[in-house]
């Protein structure tokens, strides 16, 4: 317990003043004696004063902490080693097509080629390493998201250009992480990547150790903010060290070098093989988790872009929740001061002022709001986390449907999207997905807090204030009213089905045909319910508005589905970016298309290799020759046996008719 001492002279002086003020009111009970009230009030003021002074001392102590490392200044200076790493890796690259030029670029020969940090379309290797590299930039992304990047004083209309410069600078400072992971020169890139990661790790650790505490969270506030990025940097250090050891063993001849990026991935080839297999007659039983939540597919892999976006979204969501909690702590302290002033005013008026009931209600509202806001942090964060996993599941499901040629799940306007808009969408998606998750969390948190306030004031507070019977009476009347309205609506449907529709035409029909019966009674039915349905329509309109608001705010973070009505989907820019991204991935990573291109490229390479070898025709085997046409027909026969439905989709050549169709089909 925190001790709070009040001197006896102070209590006696306050008691005498209190008695002088309250003497006309007569005697008071010993339970509420002036001495006890004054002592309790003084102790409460002393407790709040000590708490505020303690917070002030903590903030003053943390505010005086001066770190020798300015992370924003280090971001600017990190461009120097970043450009050095980019220059070295660019010089190691070779241009495929080199031609003589008149300028000084011929001195480089076929060296110096543009490097790419990450293939955003077709990269399936090192997915988690790329994701962790994105996670290392999470603090800088949140720095840009809060618009804290202000290196130049520009007008308000030019803020977009400043943020664009900030985004380019953050991307350039973290470019070496991705470039070293994707470079073909593993030995040099591992050394450069390890050195660059070590610089960032050392500077971040130094910044944390010098000023570990903050002004809002208190102890270890800097650790709370920077531990995800520090963990990602430590993972990158281990990854580059592993790359160095493995590449060194390959360089010394202890291991064979494997192909880093094959044209056809293993999972894509397995997916095509699965399509060519005959479907089993009986599917295997699935568990409850596979049916209700998620079923793992060994023949599908998410691209590195999706993994990196998900990892960065998780870390940014965590940082956003921490920042929101810091703001809540600041607002809570200000509200505590305001509550203290309200209590002082109520005590000075002896709880007899005209504004006393209003002030007590305001104080109660503040306390309830603070409690509800803290309680709803967990469900709001869990909702956004579930959205991230659900978006990945929807991506896999919709990609498979596009691979199968099914576009019915898309709006009609998106069946043939613009190619340029789709290319831009692949660049927009990752950033927009993170922004949608962050803003969606805040909006969902506000909505859940409002719902919590409604529950508190309608159910909990009446019980606390001994008004449970009135609450139950009002709740019963409301439920009864809604039940009667819904019952009348159901009654209308039952009457229409029983008296105003003709009987079923067959015993197998599920419902009656849409043919009117008893027309005279039907017209009277419509006439007398016309005026009632006008009033019912008012409630239905308000219900529609309420449901739209709830669903719209609840699904605002879901970029994979639109919250607009049918026909207005193009106005949803996030959903348009999602559709464009799906089409780009569909056209560039379709396993069937990639397998077909792989067969063409492999055959072309084999023919060129055979033509390059002198007397290659002597290497041909002298065994029995097989006709290409016969082999093709045999494969066609085998395919049609396994897939009889393909017979109806075959083209019939003129003059042949159905003679080419096998008898067994």
C-alpha cells in the first residue's frame, strides 16, 4: 500500500471549515463525519498527487536521456554503404547483349548490369528470408506511416513528394538486404550482406542500450518498439553466415553447386502431374481442421511477395497497437487530471450543485470508456490477425480457380482488366494491404468500443445501479416488439405460399410454381397491407443502414473483397489492386503455362546442343524408330481414356466428322 499521511492540524482546520459550511444543514451521521470525509479526501488527493508526480519524474528522467545515435540521421548516412553494396553487386553482373559504344561505357566491357532486389512475381526460393528482410524495415515503414519523415519544410500541397522521397530513401537503405539475398554471386553477396546487417544490428542495439526507457510505456519502451526489427536483423546475420559457409564449401570444391532459380519449380511440376492423374473414386476423409479452417496443399506455394507482405503486416500491426496504447496512456493521464478537477468541484459544492449529477455521469462515462477501450484491444487485434491468414487462404483458392479458367467469383467488370492497371496493381498491393490492415484495426477497435459501451449502458450499469428490473422490463418489451414485427413478416410469406400460389406441378418439385391463385383475395391482401408496409419499410431502411455500417466497418481491412454494392466495385481501389495482382500472378505463374514453356525451352536447348556437337547424328541409336504421329496418337488415346469428358470438347476437322473419335468414348 502507498502510504499517505495527513497532519492532524490540517485535518482539524479543514474540519472546522467544513462544519462552518455545513452547520445550517443540521447533524450528520457518524458514518459520514466531517473528520472522516476530510481525511479520505486528503488521502485521495495525496495519492493522485503522488501518482502524477511519479509519472512526471519518470517522463522527466526518460526525457533527459540523450542517445548518441540518432536513428533518423543514421538512416540518411546508411545510404553511403548501401550505394557501395549496390555498386559492387552491379559490377559483378554481366550484360547478356553487349555492343560497342562511343562513350566511356565500353571500358566496363559487359560488366555493370542493373540488379533487382526481389522478383515480385515468380520467386519461390528464400521466401522467409525475404519476409524477414521486410520485417527489418518495419520501424521505418511505421515512421513513414505516421508521416514523421519531415526533412524539408515544404507547403502542405507538396507533402506527397516529401513522402515519396522518404519511401525511396527507406527502400534504398534496405536495398542491400534483398540484393544480397538474390544475387548469384553468393560468396561476395554473403560477405557484403553480413557486414551491412551487422552495421544495422550494432547501431540498433546501441540505441536500445543507451535509452531503453520511454515517456509513455515507461521501462523498456525502446525495447518494445525495436525488438522485432532487432530479431529480424539477427536472423539475417545467421542467414548470410550460412550462405557464406555454403558458398565457401562450393568454392573449395567440397560441394556441388545447385541451380539457384530453376525455370520450373518442383511444386509447379507436381501440380501439373496431379492434373494428369486419374481422379480417385473415393476421396480420403478430412479432419475438422481441414474442413473448417485450412487444408495444406503440397502442390501450391505462396510467392515471396505474399510472405513478405504478411510478415511486414504482422510487425506493423504490433507496432501500431503499441503506439495506440501509448496514446491511450497519455490520454488516460489527462483524463485522470480532469477527473481530479471534477471531484474537487463536486466536493466544493458538497454534492448539492445543479451540475453535480451531470458531472458524475461524465466521470462514469470516462471510466467506462477507458475500461472498454482496454478490453477491446485483444478482440480487435485478433480480428486483424485472422484477416491476414484468411487473405492468404483466399489468395490460394482464387488463384486455383483462375488456373482452372473459372472467373465466376469475380464481378463482370473485372473479367478483362486493363493490362497497365494490373501491372501497377502488383506494385500497389503490398503497401495497400498493410495500410488497410492498420486503418482497419483502428476502425474495428472504435466500432467494438462503441458496441462495448452499448452493452455496458444497456446491461451492466443498470445492474450495478440496482435497476435490473427496469432493464429486464425494457429488454423484454424490445424483444417482444421485434418478435412481433418479424412474426408478421413471416406470416405474410406463409399466407402467400398457402393461399396465393398454385399447387406443385410434380411431387419432386421443391417449391410451388410462380403462378398466382385466388387473385381476388390476393389483391385485397396487397391493398390492406400497403399502408402497414410503408411503416415497416422505415424500420427496414434503418436496419439496412445499420447492417451496412457494421459490415462495412468490420470488413474494411479485407482488401480481397469489396464492401461496395454490385456495379460500384471499380470505386474500391483496394479491391481493384487485389484483382490486378491476381491476374498478374495468374498469367506469370500458371503451372500449366510455365510447364509448357519449360518443355519448349528444354527442347530448344537440346536441339542447339546437338547441332553444336560435330557428327551428332552418329550418336543416334540404331534401335527401332518410332513415328512421332503414332506416339502422339497413343498419348491422345491415353488422355481420352483417363478423361472421357474431353471428347466433347475436341474440334472435328472438316471432312472427317467423328471418324477420329475412338470407339471406347
